[in-house]
C-alpha cells in the first residue's frame, strides 16, 4: 500500500485541517479527517447507489465498469434494485443534472466513470454534503476540502508496461525474422511503432509512456508516434488513426481509446498482407483481430467497487484517493494471442512478479530521458494554482512514483523517443 505521510502532513497545513486524505488508501483502514454518509452497519435495503456512465456497455471502458459494479454488488450483497444506472451522460452540465436527479431519487452514494464528469460531480458534492460522490479517474478530490468527494483509479500504467513487453517480444521476433523493412524505420534507424490516444491528458500520457518503455525494455532502438482522436470513443476516427500510423511505417499499434476501431483496422491490413500487430485496451481484442491482436491492457474495476461497496455497507469512510494495481489484482493483461512470440507467457510472468515485489519500477528514471537529460525532479501537485512552494515531488531515489500522491495519473513528461503528432 502506498503511504505518503509527508505529503498528507503538508497538505493538512495548507488546508488548515481540511479533509484531504491525499493518498492511495489502505482498504483496511479509514482515511482521517472525513466521515461516512451512512450510519455504521447500514442495512443493504437502506443503501442506494447511483452510477453515471459516459457511454454504455457498447464501449469497452464502460462495459468494464458495468461488469465491475455488478460483480462487486454480488460479492458484498447489494441487490440490483439498489443501483440506479444512468447511461450516455456527456461530460457537461448534463452530468450535474444527472447527479442531482440521483440525489433526488435517494442515492446516498454516486459514482461517475469519466474524467470529464469530475467538475460537475464536485459541484453536486458541494451542494449535497450528505451524499458521497466518487469521480472515477478524477484528480481534485484531495485538494477540494470536501469530505464527501472522492477519486479512484487503477495503476493501469503497470499493465500498460506489461503489454508493451508483449509487443516488444513480438517486435524482436519480427527483427530476427527479417520482417522489419526500411519503411518501418526512421532515418536514425529506430523502428516505428504507433499509438492511438484519446486526449493529451496525463492519464493517456502515463499509459503510452509505460507501454513504450515496456517495448523499449526488449528492443532498444524503437520510437513511437502518438495520434489523438480527441474522443474517448470514436470507432471511425480510431480506425483512421491506426491506418495512418501503419501507412507511415508503424509495425506495432497500441491504443488508449475505447472502441475496437484500431484493432479492427490492423486486422484488415494484416489480412491484406501488411505486417502489423496491435495491443488493445479495456477488452480482449481477439474477437475482432484474431491474428493481429497480441493482448490488451485491462482493468478489473470490481476490485475497487468491492472495496467501496464493502465500506458503504460497513458504514465506513471511502478513501479520498484510492489506487491499486497488480498486487490487488486491479490490473491485468488479456489472453495472449496466437501471434505472440515464443516465450511471451514466461516473460510476462517474470515481469508481473517483478512489479509485484517492487524490483521493477515502471518509471525508473534511468530508463528514459527528456531532452537528452535524466529527470531528477517533477512536481506533481499544485496546491494553489501557481506551482510555487508546493509539496508533491514525484521523483525519489531515481523513481517517478505514479499514482501515489493522488490516485489519478500525473506522469506528464514527454520523454525522448515518443512524438505526439497532433497534440493541441
């Protein structure tokens, strides 16, 4: 579990004992400085939970949340009729309206699943102190001063790295077999890989950097181009982005986007004779890319929801910031595809074990540079809007500690070897 006591003390001084709880919390203990919205030992029949989804079960990301909630509810004994679902809620004022409607329906706890919902969830939390609001993937709860506003995320960067290792092993095999051509190389000899990203947010940057470092741990002379679709879910745009990256010579494609657009495009290109393989996100992509897909980085959201629902039923506080990864089973990669290189399963097991025991740190600063230099300092938190005199140093002992100062990713460095083609 992540313990950042120095940061907590500093933020407590800044906010004069406001309820911050600014760490990825130990699920076995209640964070200080806040109180539960339910009385201890709340009966299941008294609990009503609202869920706000940015899309519906047709997107991999939302489907993973839906399944996680259903599994968690079954595990702790929350019946279906105690959950109110709200689908296809845009990241705008309609989120606030939806949250308010859920309060009026009697929901004591409300969860949203998308970063763009956060400001509207916080507004609703300010107006309804008796209700607990959890903005999944958000990053402002700890600094909001609200005891009823929470954030949670998984350490997805860990599974991104492992999926990058899978891709790197395939790339090494392609090199050994002479399948990497001049068209797949940059002028400096680095091999071209590509990434379809949704937005240039830290969440995406953290993920694509972890993926790239996983690839690079196997094949040193590799570069990556990132194309943004400016949408979490746009199958057409994602397919077009993948096609463009492959046309430019990229031989491996990965993604932080919620549809099967990119893997489907890669499979079509593969079927047409192009050497290209892909790594997906959220769901197993083998059904749409049986030959091109290698694996997918995935989240098991049931781990968080089981923790949160269990706290609710026990009348205990939900952590202000919660983030867990491989050690709690919150992240994983999907089934390995038939196209994976020989020995991939064994290497994956080795890397996952190293992440779990702490001998491998995904963002070891010795593994990357920015502008040719090793990065020695990075302020990850801005407590007052001017980045002056803040606590929140993310780098210690040569490691960038992701998702420890808060649950949401804050790795915003643009490291050497990765080029954003259309960031705005």
